[in-house]
C-alpha cells in the first residue's frame, strides 16, 4: 500500500528543449565576462595592489589588459545574442514577446510570484523576465559602447584610431571623458544587482514550480510538470 501510494504521488514530467548550445555558451561566456569585468573594473578604479620596488611587473597594466580582453568578449557575446534573438532558427525566445504585450500573461506571472498559481508562458521567458533581460541587454550595449570610448582615448592606433572620431563625438555628447567613465562605473552596479536577483530567482523558480530552472542553461532541457505545460 505504501509503495502504490508513493507511485501515485509521482508527478509526470515532459522534457522540453529550451536553449540551444550556442545560447548556453553565450550565457556562460557573458557570466564569466561580467564577473571578470566587475573585479578588474573596481581594481582599475582603486588600484590597491602595489608590486615590490624590485619587480618589473606592471600590476595595473596586467589588470587593465584582462579588463580589455573580457570587455571584447562581452562585446562579441552581446552582438551574437542580439543576432541570435532576431535570426536564430529556434524562435523560443522571440515567442516570449507575445507575452509582453499580453495583459493576461502579466497577471499570470504576478499571481505566480505571489503563490497564487503557475507561470505558463509562450516562449522561454515570462513577460517580466523578458523586460528585465531586455533592460540588461541595453545596459550591456551601453557598457560596450562606453568601454570602446574609453579604449579609444588610450589607444590611438589600430582599432582605437578607427574608433577615435565616433568616440570623440560620444565623449562630447556625454559631457566629457570623466562623465563617460563615471557612467561606466554607475551602470556596473546594475549588473551586480541583476546577477544577485537573477541567481536567487532562478533557484526560487525551480523550487517553487518544480522544474529544471537552473540546469536548463547547462543541459538545454527543462523538465516541466505536464499539468503546467503551456
């Protein structure tokens, strides 16, 4: 009797493919880049490490180089993700836009977060998730542009020389190089706040709705209770 009860209490799950391999690679490259950029960026703003006088190691130079490398990785990932959103064969992310313009979908997600129901949605994300990810993408674009402006003000040949004229226009429009650097620093906090909330909500959502919320960005698959399928 105990065994039959345990079997009857089991929930049937459906295996759904959510994220392609390239999207998962971009996600983790972006996560690594943001982590590295935050750490190196704060060090550049406050260089607290000093090499011994007998050393010829330029600590600030190595940290700046790492910042630039991960900055270009973030640029590549941001461009790739924008392209994939509009032109990838798998339209599961694009389908999420249908919920953004649906009042019913907004009500459903808010009710789900208030423990008043499930959270079905047409694509990979609910409307609130979609808008937050859209906002963080705009923030990433802003960071990439201002990062290139700062880069062009240091390196005047090669890519820096090519970007010199548009960088100067953006610098003038924003009110000077110091203002560009300040806003570059301010928007960093948007990423820090986002990452904390994003990790918490991903774990909470998996526990609350009993599906593969976190692991899906690793395996690409979600395991959703059949009674919650949309």
